[in-house]
């Protein structure tokens, strides 16, 4: 599992060094810190954390309240809290712990509507706090954790339909909860050229960057869209477009294959898990990492609306990288638990 991740980190360092060399040192520092947390969670006894499920849920809510108290406003959003010279994004860091809480909750009993509504009441404050920051991208990722855990809670098909049909009827109401700029992103996703210098600009520039890469790319340091600052967020949300421009279809395909290998390995870990709680934990982490990856790549190539979701292991950002490496550490921990116990036989 670690091999594709190290290659993805290699792609990340190369692209950030190319399109934003002034951030390369900080990015390497983030990787180093994240590797420390990866090792910590790889060897942590997860049996200690599972009984703390309710504490994890309450702590996540309190952690998400901090930006409203001591947070800094950036581009109209209040998502980050300052820690020394750095900032931390609580809506990122709670993701693996919400997966842990969900696995604890659904491992105790199978699905029932009573348990579902109790689960919804505990999860709803978390979703609302992230949504009003506002952070639509992280809201959708947290919803993927919520939905993914329910799908494997031994829910019957009839129970599933009972939940899905009313949810589909409520989807139109979600439109009215969005901010004006979020609504415009949805509208101009379908027709970006109706406002090419406004809401459609990011999507148009991203597609130009991806398309101009050709088969083998323009080469590192030679991307015009990224280096001439036409492409926004070129080393965070739109880093895949930067990568596609400089490394071309071949480099993009290589990244997609690495993700595919990683996700297949995570699924293997899940289905080899000996205990239900570890199966649920692994499959829930898979859901959120897979969803985040697909949505980011999808919005970079114009298949999905722009939602501000980072690309795991590749995008620049300390909170995002730390979150994914903590998740990877937990997965590595479960993988080691799946291995046969080694012993020394003395004859």
C-alpha cells in the first residue's frame, strides 16, 4: 500500500517545485510531519480508541467550533485556526476520526431506523458546522463518510429504499441552502462559457491546462497556464490540471493508476479484516479517500462542479496531507492486524 503513496508524494513534490517553488520547503516540512503521524497511528493500539467513539464525536464538534471563536477569515470563509506560524483546518482533520466513530457505532448493532436517527442526530451538528464555514467540499466528503458507513451497516434493500426515496425528494431543497456563489458554480458548470471571465473562468482555464498537455506534456517548469497564473489554485485544488499540463496524458494516467492500485489495496485490507469494526473502519476510510480523489480529478477535467476539494497526497496543504497520512497510518495498522501472528517455535 505504501509504494503507490510514495510515488504520489513524489509527483506532488515535483509539481509543487515546478509551479510554486517558494512553497517547496514548506511542503517537504508538511510531508515530514505527516510521516511522523503516519508512524504513530500505524503502531497505535486501535482497541484503545474504539471505546472512545462518543468522546471522538463530541470532541469533533468542539474542534469544529474553534474557527468561529479563534479562526481567521480567508476569502470570506472561516475554516482555519492559527497555531504559531501555521494554520490548521479542523474540517480536514476530523475526517479519519469521524470514520473511526462511524465504525464504532455500526459495529455494535446492525442497522435499524432507531439507530439511524440517533446516528443522524450525532452527525448533523458536524455537517452543519462545516457547511456554514462555508466549506461545501469538506461537507460533501464528510457526507461520503456518513453514507458509506450506512451502506455497510447490514442495511436491507427495503430499508435502503425507505431512506433513499425521501432523501431524493429533499435534494431540491438543498439548492436553497447554498450561497449565491455556490449556486453560480453549479449553473456555470453546465455552461462555463456563459460567464468566461467570472464563474466559468476556473473551469475553462483548468480544461485548457489539461488539454494543452498533450500526450507527454510541456515539461516541468514549462506549463503556461500555471506559470503565467491563468490557472487559479494551481498547487492546491487544481494541481491535477498543473500536472496534466506539464506531464501530459502519460503523467496523468500514471497518477490515476497509482490511485487505482492504492484503492484496490485498501479494499483488500477491508475484506481481509477479521473483526467487523475494522472492516467498517477501512471501508469508510476508502469511501472518503475515493470520493475526494474522484471529485477533485472530475472537477479538474470538467466532469464535476468546482467544490474546493483537494487531491489526496498531491495537493499542497498541511491539514490535507496530515489528514490523509493519518488515514493511511490507520489503514496500515489494520493491515498489520490482518497478517498472521508470527511466532518462534522451539523444538
